[in-house]
């Protein structure tokens, strides 16, 4: 039976879970009260960098990402931060969808999976 490592655990979920050589990052949102989708994207991606580092990997090992936007009209601004962040030639499979997020303050939410 392989080990399961949980990172930043609370009573509802773990921020990340490592199992079988894969790190699964839960949906991350910007809690800093940034008001634009572009700034929220930048902040969320920084959180993902931290979680990947805690798990023992980095964004060059991303396998898949899910990006949820409160307004699909923010796609271009989100993509500007995304493209500046991802490692060229190591971009993950990605899904982008518009959906209602858990608070009107959240404009962007990102979850991801990466190899160790």
C-alpha cells in the first residue's frame, strides 16, 4: 500500500494530496481581496507554486489544470498571467470553464495535478 501525504489539512479538505507519484492540488482561490481576475490569477498561481514546492515538485511537472472563471470574459486577462507563469514546452493539459464560485469575491479558481 503506497503512502498518502496530505499538505495543509483542515477540517474540510487538504490543500494538496500526494499519492502514487502525483500531487493533487485542490481548487485555489485568492483570499487577499484582489479585485481583478488578472491579479487573482497571479496570486493563485503563486499559491500553487508554494504547494508544489511543499510536495517536492514544481510547475514544470504539471500534468493537468482546471481553471474556473466567474466570468468567461476574463479569459484574456487570466491567460496573460497563465502564459507568463507556465514553463514553455511543459504546459499541462488544461480545462477552462465559467462557473459560479463559492463567493462573489472570487473571480478565478485553479486546481492542478503534477508529477513528483
